[in-house]
């Protein structure tokens, strides 16, 4: 068994994102290419975004800190700490309205 503090990881990743030219930083906390399930803590500086991309499988975003907007197919959903956003199976983007950290969970399709 392994235990991680998402709060500590969020703080660490946000510091790295603030120092990065992209305004983003991420670390995979569980899984990876050899697993079906992958969980990644992603920090995004306010005003920055993850540009449009597609899912490798079913996915959710759990907002740990800040405010984000998930956009797909002309629709958008706002997320605040504690919110869980189900990512649609279409091209989508994620914008940080303020410094934000999310937990991305993906179950890759075979």
C-alpha cells in the first residue's frame, strides 16, 4: 500500500507550474502506460489552458484547488474545489480561471 497527500502534491505542482514557461506542471500519481487506470495531478496557472485534445479513454477531472472551465462541443462546465467533471468523449480543453490544480483520472480503452 502507498499513501500520497494530494494537498502536498497540489502545492508542489503549482509551484512548478508558476516557474514553468508553459504555466503547467503534472505528475502521474498512479498507473501509467502499462496500466488501464492512470491518475495525474495537473497544475495550471490562472489564464492558461490545456488546449483541445482527445481522451485516450473514459476520464474525469476532480478539482482540488482553484477554478477551471472544461469545454467541449460548444458546451462548457465550471469546476470549483470538490467538483468532479466527467470529460465527454470528444475533443475538449481545460482552462484555469485562476491558479488551479486538478486530479485527472483516465481509464484507457483497449
